[in-house]
């Protein structure tokens, strides 16, 4: 089971032996991904000042990365959660593979539940990893036409005004 937490006061390590990664942005915002059973992290996420979600992790492709853009997205109101998730994986992923040449790591996390009070109501958390910040800036899209193809598809399933993004860098490969 995977949980994703956003911490604005630094990245405390979970007090239980679980596998986790920590990515931190230049603004000090930390993104902690924890793979554990609910019982392993219940006390930790209720006590820490965090926003957290339980997710279904869908790794599309994975390679080492130096910088990661994390997008917290909300589905269009006209779509059910399962329709959103199916479009994201079945229709959007093949387009992303073609038109995002600089993305070396792509994970879709479909939100199953909000696990902290006050966490944003979101449906998905996208992780787009790049080998360098230059790749993120210059190779995000393959062409202006590719950029429009991606934008057109995104408008079919994501409410663009309802989400937010973080730019983070890995600081810890994995916990115990």
C-alpha cells in the first residue's frame, strides 16, 4: 500500500520501519512516499503536520532522475473516478510516452482515500522525473504540436483550475 504526504515543515522520517522516499523542493516543501500497511503509518500521519493520501501506484516507466515535477490533479466533474483513472492510464500514457521525451520516470498515483484532515480533494498525483533540470525546461515536449496534443488530452479528463504542483529533488532513495 502506498501513501503520499506533503509536509511543509521539513521531512520527518516515519517512526516505524517502512520503505519510504523523501523528495524536497527548494521552498522546503517535502514529499514523502511511504509503502506500508495502514497500521504502520496511522499514528505517524495523524500526529504530523501533513496532507496525505492513500494511492494506487501505477508505474508507467521508471529510471533514475535528478528533479521531479509532482502534479496533484482533480478530475473533470463530468467524469467518475474510474473513468478518470482509465483515461489517464489507457489514453494519456501513450501520448505522454511520445510527446514528453525528457521524462525518464513517470508514475501515476490514483487517489483511493484522503488520510489526513483538510488534505486537498484530489483524484491523482502524477510524478514526472527528469534526468536534469535542463531536460525539464527544454525537453518537456517534443514540439509545439506535441504540446498541444498533450494539452488537448489533459482538458478531456483533468480540471486544470483545481490542482497544484511541486518541483522536488530526491534526498533519500529508500528507508528501511
